[in-house]
């Protein structure tokens, strides 16, 4: 009895599985696998655009560095702070440079005293030489000493000015208005100054965020349709349902290779109307080049290439099935295409070739 119940249970499971499989597998030509997706021709306003993707960058951005090496003693700003031109950003240790400045000041004072002595000695020997109380050699030596004293004054003055200038460089100032977008150092850190032999330490980055630009690459086929000052519309992956208008400010005069494609870099400048738009986010730009109002249009996937004539065709639903019809197309907005002739608003078209046309049209 127990074995019979087990056998019955297994047979029931098998029967249930077969029934479920039959519900999934299409039955005959009328099953779901043979259903054709459709679209209805409607009147729309279309804009033909040149699309591109790229990255948002600040129009003005500076990497701040120090001209001298030293240890950071004070940082007066934080990342995200707004700054103005010549605002103090951070300070370096001044101890050694202050000592150098004092030494240069004392050296200059000493050279001034030597100059006074040389002037007195020269005047004395000049009078004695005029009276022929001293020889010419002694007179000329005094003259040379006076000239050397004057040169030493100039050298000491230059060293003093150089020491004072280096001391002033211990205070790092903002090169322009903007926002601190990156802080790369800490108090107490020893940094290297930028020079002819060293790039120096990157301290921080300041960028103007009120005006940004997007850099994108345009295919060589489309670049001839663009011009400087042309309006462009930007959308951002990170900010759905937000669009901003900009203008093309730069079109590269020569092409670059992007893989196997030749492209022309362009820059689209725009003003920031939303704080969520920041440097580094990705964006899509569309540059309108043509427009058409209230025209009959369908999805791009509803228009097929006619292998015989090379023209465009659609498959229109009628009372008995589908009919093949030649059409003339116009502009498209990358989603819908204008149908100038061959189709009326309200007609239904296929988004894939109906089975009865696949062999003859392929």
C-alpha cells in the first residue's frame, strides 16, 4: 500500500510538470513567439541632433603649488570653501627665512659702512694726489676700492630683496576666485617647491564652478554641421529630468583618432543653474541641426531598407494582415523618424518584418 502511494505521488508530479511546460511553449503560429510589436504613426515636432557624450570640466581650474620648499604650519581653508583672488590659503614655516632676511639686512648695513670708509679714503687720496703727495698707484687703488664698495652695496641689496621675496612666499595666496575642489596636504607636511628641476607638491585645486564646459568627440561626418556659438543641450546621467542649454565654444581644427574612428573634439560652455552639476560628472550633449513641426513620424525601428531599390519601406497593418509600402523619410531625433510620403497619421506599422515578407525582402 505504501509503495502504491509513492508511485502515485511521483506520477502526479510528472503530470504537473508536463502541464506547466505546455503552458510555456507556444502552440502553433498564433503563439506569443510569432506576435509582432507595432507602433502607431503620429504627428510630432522633431529635432535632428548630433549627439555626443563626455565629461564636465571647470572652465578655469588651477593646481596651487609653492615656489619654495618648507613645512606647512597653518592651513586656513578647507575643501569646498569659496575663496577670492589673493586670499591667504596656507602658511609655511618662516624661521629659516626670517634668519636669512636678518643676515641680509646686517650684510647690507656692513657694506654701507665700507662704502662710507672707501669714499672718505678716496677723497683724501684724491686731494693728496692732486698735490702730488701720493703716487698714482695708491690713488687708483683707492678709486677701485670705492667702485668695489658700490658694487657690494648692489649685491647686498639684491640679496636682501631676494630674502624678503622668499619670506613673502611662505604665505600661499589664491590665484583667482573659485572653490577649493581638492585639498591634498596636511598641517606639518613638508612640501617641495616648484622649480626648473622639480614639479613641486600639488597643494590644492581651485576651480570656478559658476561656468563649466563639456568636452566631447564628434564624428568627422557630423562635425561639418556644427559652428562656433551654436546652441547645444546637455543632460546628466546623475541628474535625471534636468537639462541645461550651452553653446559650442571650441571646435578642434584637426581630427584625432579614437580607435578606428576619426573624431573632432569640441567644447560646450554653459552656466551652472544647479549645484548638483559638478566637475567630473558625465554628460550627454545634443546639438540640434534641423527641425520639423507637426510631421507624421514613427519609431526608427519601423523603417526598413529595401534591398532592391535601396529606398525605405514600412509594413502597414490592414484588414487581412500586412502590406509592404514604400515611404520617403526626413529628419530623425534618434528615436522617431519623419515620414514625408507613404504613410498617414493613425496607421499601424510593424517594428519587425512580418513572416510573409522575410524571405522576399531579406
